[in-house]
């Protein structure tokens, strides 16, 4: 990866940019609009939103008004847990398309596995939801389909029933919490991993080893975290409300971490976990 325009090929050969902007904190106001416009000006073309974020409309509006062809962008959104059923998916998808002012998505994701209750029940719900995703995919209205926050024991029953396997799994992935076993399982299954929260909130929980690596390369700790993700073959979705962070995030492509540095970061103790355990989180 040498520029923000580089990326990965998914299992269906769809190109996914290596870096995009996560919009979970983005508000549908002028500040949010300005941030999105600045990101586009700096070369960001991948934008990740969700029905639960309440900002699909402003993301779609800014992209539509950018003067740049829709095909240059990679837009992903997510199905919320209350719409996890074969019957509810189509209506939720149509609403997302309308909000984003587009007639297709580049990537549509199941937001959470929602595993409360009997395993047979949630596995069945996820399988039915996935069948509806497969129908959207085969119709050509979404270029790739995937999941978020699915661990190995969520993926195995889904894969057993899937005709079209997930192309992406969006996970919490950052130094100090990188879910190695799930990531390795995904890579063996040709499921591309995307990192949400890839910097791991190092602004509030600094780590001396990361700071030393950053100092050695004359960069900042978030840049080290992003580069570490990319060198693991994981695309990244950093998020911010500060436009000044955008060029800093994108300036990681001249940085190269050594094998020893990668191993040192891999070995960091558990830290900066969001607390959002897919098997325990409640909504």
C-alpha cells in the first residue's frame, strides 16, 4: 500500500480501498458536512456509515454534491439488529439507499450477530438475514456483502448455510486488541478484515512501546497503529471529528514497520478494548 487510493481485492474481485473514514460519531450538521468535504478534498473515497448512526443522509448528500462520479466512491452501510430477518432486510436496504441518494451500495453489512438467547434461534435469524443479503447481492444492487463483529463461532454456522460467503468482516482491531484467532480464521476463509477503531483510542491510553516506535519513525502513535493494521492486510476506518486528523491518518504510506516492530506491537498486552463484546453487548 503506497497511497490512500490503493486497496485490496475481495473474494469476488471487487476493489476495496485500504483506508476510509468511519462516521460513527459524525453528526448531521454543518460540522459533519465540512469534515466530509475535507476528507473528499484530501482523497478519501471510502465512507462507512450505518442506519444506526443517523447520518446516512448527510453522507449521501455530500458525496452527491462533490462533483465526483459515484463510481469513484466506495460506500458501505449496515443493517441494524432490529431489522435482522429475511422479511425486514429489503425495506431497511431501500431506506438506506434513499438516505444515501444512491441506487446501489458497494458493501452492505450485518451490524452485529446479536447472540442473546438460544444459539439455535440466533443462528437461524442470522441465516435468514444472510439469505436476504445474498438475494440483494445476486440482484446486483450491492457489490459486496459482509458482517460486522462476527467472531469465529458466529461465522462457522453462517458459512455452513451460506450460498455466498461473506466477503468482509468489520472488527474491532487495533494494537492491544486484535482478535487474532478470528482474523486468522477470516483470512483462511478469504474474508477480508476491516478495522473499526483502528487507532484504539491511543489519545487517552498511551503506550510507551508504541510511543518509542513512533518517535523512531518521526510519526505519531495513531499513524503507527494504522500502519500496523495495513501491514497485517487489514483495511482501516479511522474516525474523527477534527479535520486536522484527516491528513495525518492518510500520511502513513511512507512508513514501514520492521518485522521486529510488528512483532512487538502484536505482543502488546490487552488494552483499549471498547468493551463491546459481541456476545454480551446489549442495545
